[in-house]
C-alpha cells in the first residue's frame, strides 16, 4: 500500500520556520508517511540539506526585507501588503497543482497562509495567534485569525498552561473557532552531556539587512574577547565555510549533528529572540543573551517577557556592548521539557 503524502510548507522568513518543521518531517517518516517539501529561498535550501532524499517544490517568495531602522519596519510591511496578498493567491494555485500531481492526503503549513486545500485536511502551524503590531494589534490579529480559520486545525508549538514560551502571542482569551491544539515546544536538537569548548555561541538568522548589521556589530565587539567563541552567521550557501580569527571560529552555517554539538559544547548563547531559537535553547536548558530584531514587535515582546521572568537578559541592537554579557550569570536560563503531543494522535487527522 503506497504511503500517504503530506505536503510540509514552511515560510521563508529567517530559518526558524524551516528548522522547527524538521522534527515534524522526521515524525511523519517514522509514522510511515511520505513528506513532500515546499518553500523558497534559504528555508528550502536548509531542508534540502537536511532531507536530500525527499521531493521538493518551490513556492513564490514573500520577499520581505527589514528596514535598516526598526521604526520603519511596520510601514514597510504595510507597503508590501498587496504583494503579500498576491503571493498568498499564487500559493493557493500552486498548492492545488501539487495536490493534483501528487495526490496529497494532507497539508502542514508553517505560517504560509495560502498553502491549504478544501480537498484534504490542512494544518496551520504558528505560535502567533495574536500578531503584535502596536496600535494595530487588534486588526493584525483578526486578519491572521481569519486566514487560520480556513485550515482544519491550528497547531501551536507551545504549552497550553503556564509556564509556557509564547505568552499572549500563542494564547487567546477565547478560542475563536480556530480548532487549536497545543503540541509542546518543537526542537530539532537533543541535549548531550558534552564538555564546553566555547564560552559563547553566536547564532544569527533572519531577513536582511538586519542580520548583516548585527553580524558586523557582534564581530567588532567580540574580536578581542579572551575566551573561545563559536560564530554561526546563518547564511545558507552551497559550500560550508570555516574561518578562524584569533578567538573566533566562524561558520557560514551548521546543520544537523554539527549544529546540535555546537549548542551542546557552548556555555552561553547569543541570538535573536526568535521563537524557534527560544524553543531550541529551552530544550537544551541553556543560558542566553537575546538581541531582538529592531522593529519586530514579536521578538521585542518575547525578549522582554523572558527578562521580566528572570530567565534571560536582552538589549536593543544599538545598545549592545560586550560588558552586557556579564548579566547572563544573574539569570536562571531557559529550561522547558519539549513534551511534544503524541504524533500518532496528531497525524490521525490525515
């Protein structure tokens, strides 16, 4: 009997959506499904490296770039709203084409609003039931929830009760008929009992130009630090590169077991406060310092929430200097069990 085919389609906005789909794809294979991948850009490149044996389709890009100054981020998104709506419509058409060609039995979309179908069960994966956008939060959240209602189920990679990671992002006062399932924190990483080789690991990701701006700032600040630092630039290229400069070991990217070992052999983590990064660090029970992307309200909220709970320090990008890293030792660090919902129960939808 042929395996049921499930389309897995993460958004290409940084690498977080793609990386948190890795445990989902692995679970599909273990449970005797055939995953088919659909995405674009770096997200698609990453999943090709992780799962070279799977079939892939390229979806249209949302082409969102961050403004160089965070205060202009929201206005830039608003200007792109027509392009985003057009991309969602293109996604719908391509999803129908893939369904017709492959005979899909289900769809799992991580924040790709147009990748769903009325012909097969479709799941939307998100930690953002509320989309924080300042004074327009009510409207941005309602628009997002309108799209989520088109899916059969909404899987939230978090815990329903406290303690949880997403706070008000992933928890509504009312269900709003979204058919929500809390599936626990998703992480591709496993904790290992390894000796520390590095004092800090820097791991970067996210849309340009902010990724590069933070990279330049951190390289400048950390170049004379007396202890070893592992620096992962988060740039997916055809060939992996490694450079050693004084105390710094710099990779363009790491994946799979190499990345897992890098986390496990680093005492502290320096990163954006992206949600997938939080899940990874929490799974490994690490201490971290967070620098939210300027203008990205979600990351600012998550970093502030962790600081208020005494779990991790953070600061604005333009306020960072090396002395701020001394604050890490005064915080508890992140520590959550992954506690993923039973995959067999989840996949019974298909």
